[in-house]
């Protein structure tokens, strides 16, 4: 039992209010049956600011084994103290006083607890000191090989509480303990290479609770920062237009003038993210990146004599949207650089690769590289460790920006036979029931009734789908693969004269 503060109260006062429901025996006296009671004071820790969202609500609770009900109430913040009046508490031993402080989202930020005997000489004032609550956070990421050190600064209510550093080698999984609880705790992260240059810098926010492990994935945005590190002079970024007549089928700007202009940043979350159905009525989301071929394009990756990636070297492409042979889906071609003096990013085009005489090897690895205007964004990936930011590559001596989806390091991989990309069926409905001009039909909640027949990580999955188009007559009857197959009859099918293949990576499954 902790030390007690004993001050005299009038026994007459203790005998008042004997019908309180907060005690088992109605003949027991009460503390504070009238206007008097125990003044409860909780002191904030030294240096803590009294204002702010961390101290939105302060509550006390008094419990004991012999009490049928708890005594609860709120406290007011006065300067650096929280004050409240405890009334209706039965006299007895081992009364546990517990104070909790909550922030704007009802996350506990401070607490205090003490156990006291309340008798004839009960304390008139009880003082407790609040303790800052802390929680734990698990930080994961798939970092590029250039990064050897990760610096993490934890900021709560504008103040840096701690700065940590981790040596990293590829995948990162660290648990950070003792982070002050609260809403929107900031994590300022910097990924540093062997030369001390910051290659990744980002700020994330997460809620920290004392009773729940928070999990945060660091989305790595590499590429442009690598170019700056190796090429201090200006490097032009190529203009990309995904909606020209030569690049688009579903989304040609000539047919839909409201589409973004050439090289205008694209918000794919707003314009091209769709809800659909999985094989067994799962709710899935996919991005619609228009019609693509089952024959992949190529991405050239430069390797050193040991077969390892050359650090900071960007991959090389030779087509962008609108070019003949362009495809988002890319077959990885490895280029073995035999020159011991090779400097990263000395090669910036396919023409230079061919002229170098370096050996090339076609792998069976595929990468879904959606080339976009600078500033574009698509925030969702099936694998939470996949990078969501813009990636950089070379296109004919210029930098090209792309969003990466399925790739060899991802849980969402592409089934590939060595010649063609696997193209499972997607059952789909057209808004106008006849052609692609108005896109896919949606219900009152804005969801399509398209059904994907494979999920990421399943055998046979690929982001390129062969559309099987149904008439709207069966829209409400199709909710799964089984129901789609039940309605797959000639009188329910729309024949466009060709099979449309679209790049539509599945990015979430519920």
C-alpha cells in the first residue's frame, strides 16, 4: 500500500447521504455526500505544455473490491494541474484512484494511479502525478540497396522526442519502443547511402496507443534523388501522354476531352481506381490502365561483374506511351557490365547498351511499369511493402517517371510462360451496354460488378485481363465467378469483334 495523506473530516459529514448506490452496505458512511468531497489533483509532468490536443479530456475512476459500482467523473485543467471533486465515495480500505487523460481522438496520453484507505480520518485532498504513456511501433520497408542507414525522428505535438538510427541491408523490420501515445505522431525518416547522402526523405503520421502495436510501412520513393546525386547538371524529364489516340483505347482524349492534358499529372486514385468482385464475392480494387498486349516490352537492368545491381543506376526503357510496341508490362533484360571503371548512369539509352557490346540475358521476370507524367500518383498496392512513389528510369537520355506494381520482389507477381503474359478472364459490364466509350457500368454505390477470376499471389494471376463482356440484363445477378459462369450464355454476352486485354492490377482484397 502506498503512503496516504490523512486529514480530519467531520464524522457528521461522513454519515450523510447513506443511500448512495455506489456501495454495497447502505449503512456505510460516505465521503462527500453533500457539497464536500475529496479534492483530486493530478500534476502534469515537468516540462509538459498544458495546452493542446493531448489533454482534451481528463477522467477519474475510483474502484474497490467491496464497491458494487465505480465512482467516476471528469476533471478540469487549471494551469499544470487537473482538478476534480470526488463525491459519493463509501468509506473503506484500498480505494483505487485512477486518472486517465485522452487526446482529441480519445487516445490515452497520460495516467496516474494510487490506492488509499478512506476512513473516518479520510484525506480531504489527494494528489497524484501524471505519467506520460508510451506505445510501440513496428517499422517495415523494402529499401533499395543504396541505403545503408535509416534515421528516424519521432515528433509529438511539434517536439522531437527521440531520434534513432538503424543500419539496414535491404528489408527493414524494426520495433521502436517507448513512443509517446497520441494521434498523428510524426515520423521523419531519412534513408542515407554510403556517402552520407539522403536518398529517401519522407514524413509519415500514425496513431500510437499504449495497448496496441502500431505498424507503419515506409513507402520508398527512389529515382529522381539518385539522378540528382550522380548528375548535378539539369536532366530533362520526358513528356508522357497516356491519352493520345496512339496510346489509348478506353481513355482517348479525343473522345473524352475532360481527361488530363498531355504531361499533366494524373491522380489515378480519383480517376481510375475501381471496386469489383473477387472469385468468391470478395471486394477487390483495381486500377484501370487501359488496353495492353500480352507481349511484354523490355526493361534493361545493368549488373556488375558479380551479377549484382549497379548501385544508383536507373533502368533503361526504349518506349513510352504512344510509341510502337509500348507496354506497361516489361520483361527484365539483364545487361552484364564488364567495364570495371563503369560509372553509374553513364548509360542512359538502349542505343548505348547495344553499342557497348555488353552481354544481355532475357529473364522470365516481369515488372508492371506504368509510365506517367511527373507528379502523378497512385497510392495503393497489393503488397504493402511495394514502393508507391514515382520511380525513375532512362528513356533515350531523358528521365522517365513510372509507377511500379507487380514485380519480382512483390507478393503480387505475374504468371509468365516465357513468351506471353498470362491473361485470366475478367467478367465485365459496359455502362452503355454496347461499347467502351463510357467505361464500366457501376451500381448506386459506385462499384462495378466486374469479377476477377484470380487474386494476386494465386497461381495464374496476372494484371492483364481478357474481358468477357456481359449485357446489363444480368448485372445484378453476377457477384462471383460461379454466378458469372451460370450467366455465361450467348444471349447474355456482348461481342465487340475482338478480345480486349486491359492492364488492371488488383491492389486490395477484402
